[in-house]
């Protein structure tokens, strides 16, 4: 999505009226994943940033929420939503209108107490995983210096222990990196610890990355079935 954009209304699988919004100026993220469909991270960061356009964005969003019938707002940014210094204002504005709120994040920053209240106001939170060992985490996801896969999984786990909404774990399966039987067993261990309410399992579909990273449909369905049985 374009910076500070508000998408058109669409219907989700249960016929709710949804809009996607992007409250960021560009791609600000804690990772620079080589398989990211959004492309390279422009600003690799884990601190909040003040964007001049945020005030105008909030005014536009307020008008849309007043004028349209919307059931769900999905904060689906081109980057890490917690890089937006005023993200709590965005969340509070949406909840003021009694609208269901869904967000997606890689989840690494979920361990920070200053974000907990804001995230706990969301009805659905999506956290992400893609690899199962430290070497691949550093090589493929290229996080900020000092970040580790162990901490990533721990941050997701600790957040969900106190979160009262619906927590969804989004798992990207990458050919030759996270598709082996050992990898799937490791994902099973992660799932047992994190205890998500729902699991999304997918493989890169964008043409640019499909050839390098996608697994075939039969294997994807096999993995989905195996992970869906984890309790």
C-alpha cells in the first residue's frame, strides 16, 4: 500500500466490511527479509518515528470511519506498525468507533511494555515466523544487530500469555530453509509454546520470490494439516 493510505472496503470470508490501512511513511522494520514481497527495508529500526503526515492521516481516517459502514479495520502496513510513534492514537481512534481492529507485525517488539496496552486494545493480533534456526534467521530475515530467533519466539510467547484477544501465528514456509521434516517438528514446538488461537501457513506466491522460495502445493497442504493438529 502507499504511505498513509486507506484501502477500499472489501468483504472478508465471513462477509464483514473491511478496510486495510497503512499508517507509515515508508518501509520501517526491524527485519530486512530477503523474501519480503514489499521489497528491501528502507529504514531498519526498532524505535518509534514521528511522521509529519500522521495528523492529516488521522483526520482522513476519522472521516472515513464516520461516513462508511465498516466492521473491521486491518492495520496492514508496509513495515512494522510499531515504528509509528502515534500508533496508540490510530488504535484509539478506531476503537472509539466500536470497530473491530486487526493488526499484523513480525512480533519481535511484543516484549516491550510500552506497546502492550496498545496491542491489547486490538481484537486480533498476527505475529510471524519463517525459519527455525538461528543461522537462517540471521541470513534470511536479516534482523537488527543483537536480535535472535530465541528472543523472537519468546516475545511472541510472552505476549500471548497475557493477551485476551485472538492471536494468530503466521508461518511462511521457505523451500530449503523451513520445509524439512525437522523444520516442521521445530515449528510444532514453537506452536506448543506460543499457543496461538489460529495458524496461517503459506509459501511465497509473488512471482519474484516464488521460484526461489515456494514449495509445491501438495507439500504445503501436508504441512498445513500437520501443524493444524498441534495442541
